[in-house]
C-alpha cells in the first residue's frame, strides 16, 4: 500500500521510521510545512527496502494516489488535514487531538461520518502490552469489582517553551492519555472530575494559565474512583503507569526494570530508566501503526475512533474547568448542549 505522512517533526520522524519498516507498505511519501525537514527525513530513511520520497508540500499528498494518510503535523493542522482526507476518501491515522477544542472535534466527526471513511486516533497506550493485559484482567473478572484506579504520566523535563502556549494545557495535552487509558481498561465512563494544579517550575506555565503539575480524582459511572497524577518535572525519568485495584486482585501496567523508582529503604532502583514517552511506548507506537495498515486494508474497524477521542477530551475539559474554578465538574456540564 502507498501511505502518506503529513508532518516530519519529532513524532512524525518516529512514525516514518516505523512505517518504513512495515512490509505491507510499498512506498512512503513524506510532506511537511518545512520542505527541508521532510527532505532531510526522507534522505535519512533512504536506504530502506521500499521507496521513500519527500514532497514539496502537504498539498501534494492529496494528489499522490494514496491508500492512507498518517497525520503527525502540528496540532492546529490536524482537523483540516483529516477533513481533507475524508473528502478524498482516504483512511486516516491522526495523532491526538483531532482538533484543539470540542467544537473543532465535533466538526471533524461530522465530516468523517458524511464521508464514511475510517479514522484511527493515536492513543498509543491502548496498544501497550501492559495496558492491554490490564484491560483483559478487568474484562475476564479476575480482579472482581473495581474500587480504585491510579494512573500517572510523569515527564522528566518540560516541553520546549514555545510549545506551552499552544499545548492546550496539561490536562488536554498530557492527562488526556491517562483519561483514555482509564476508559479503555475499565470499560466505564467518567461522570465527574475534581482537579487541581500547581506551579513549582518555569514561570512560562503560570504565564500561560497552565500548570506544570496536576492531580485529578475521577468518579466512574459504576462508582470506581480513578486518581491521576501528572508532572513536567520528574527528574528521575519518564514514568507512565496504571494500577487497577479490585475486590479480588490488583494489577499494574508500566512497572518494570526501567521504571524510574528507587526503594527508599535500601536505595535500590532502576538502572537505565526510560528517558522519554517515545522510548517507553516504542512497542505501542509500532503496534498502532501496524493496526492502521489493517484498517487501510479493511481487515479491522478503527481501534480508536474520533468519537472515543471526544469522550476523553470532554473529561480533560472538565478537569481544566475544575482546576480553574476549584470545584467538582460533572462531565455532562462540558458536553455540547450540556
């Protein structure tokens, strides 16, 4: 199959590396707002067994007779690219979010429904072996009924300063992954959120009305409580875990010999810790793109639709409102028409 990649930045380069190694992909066409960046990436991957070519503009992707499109461009370009792909009848893989706000997400959903094309949103934790096993433990009843879920996303260092003003904030940009994985693993919806934030690091977060550290308590529709912790300043390394505790048993995803934790009693800790989200979820990123080739081929339905992404976005919106207002927010309050 012939796949196009829109975006040659950090995540785009990572996806290009994965796509170039998939046997089902016969050729890969790369485009970016920065033509030189796309050309540099194509050159770096040029020794692969299949043709890899940079185009002069993203517009050319829609004239290239593609079988599918991977969207890894800047966040504010996602919605327009997905809608253009829908109009062209192309299956799409889109990094989260499909749009920077609820209204834009709903607009994309309407366009996709009208075009009847499949769209897969990039919530890679759904493809991580640990998170998938945790979901299976819940579905099979091994854990009994759930009482608590604990999730964390702890970055070793903050993102570039220029990213903070356009990130959407820690809940929409970062915690939304925790929210989606909680929904995915438990199979339940969030009905209420209570969230707080703190600023202990660079003033850029405070200046942008954001927080560099955040926590949330979510109430699920069956009464289970989910606790989320996130920070941009986890100097020990990158840490993303999910603990699921039930009446019969409990499991944890993301705890291994590279998890950046040190035992207080004896000082024993991990050796080579995870340095980034890409390193921690390398296997999951590869698995989700393999799934996308199955989607393009018509062998599966989308493993994460824009509607699923919207549900996670609603919860992130509720968390942000709760942080600002200092009160619990029901998810129905942030839904369009709610």
